[in-house]
């Protein structure tokens, strides 16, 4: 099972405070531990919302809203994708989050990622084949870069 681990934003991440060398080391050690265990698929930090945009659609037409966005509790500062056997295992990995991050006041959200089999017959063989082709193309492109 794959899980998305969302690191919620806070005033520090929105202020674009550069992490300390100690936090870089803790976070690097944590990510390296997950990579060595074979559970880390990817992980990245995100720039502050003031550098982003939101699109809201009304009647199918987009409305573009430039950042910053006021409510930091609802923003994402970073993410990891991990592949583990269960939600409980995902939680166990998240419990190891580096304590220096956010001065120990971090909110994480764990969400399971849909897999093709989760959709049953609604995900037709043709759509499954198309998705597999797309994933293969993306993997090949990633190897080239």
C-alpha cells in the first residue's frame, strides 16, 4: 500500500525560514532510514503559498487566486510517499518524524493512495492498460533525466 504523508504548513514554513543544519541532518537521517528500509518512494518540501496559486472552477471555468493563502492549518509544506504493508506501519514511520522540525509542533496527515484494484470493474481493462502505458512512459522519462 502506498501512503501520502502530508506535512502541514505553519508560520515557519510560510515565512520560508531555511532549516538549520541540525534539522537538515535530522530530516536527512530520517529519509535515509526510510530509503534503506525500502519504504520511501519520494519526498519533497514545498515553497510558501505566496509563491503558489489556486484554481477554483465555477461552471467549468477557472478562477485563479494567487497566494499567499491565509489559513496555514489548511496548507501543505511538504510531502512523502511511502510504500508499506498497512496504515499502522505508515503511522509507525511517521512517529519517527524529526523532533526539531517545527520545534516539535508538526501536524502530519496520512492518506492512502488509490490503487487500480480499488476501483473494481469501473476501471476497465482499457483504462488500466492506458494507465500502465503512461506510467511506463513516465518511468522511462525519469531515467533519461
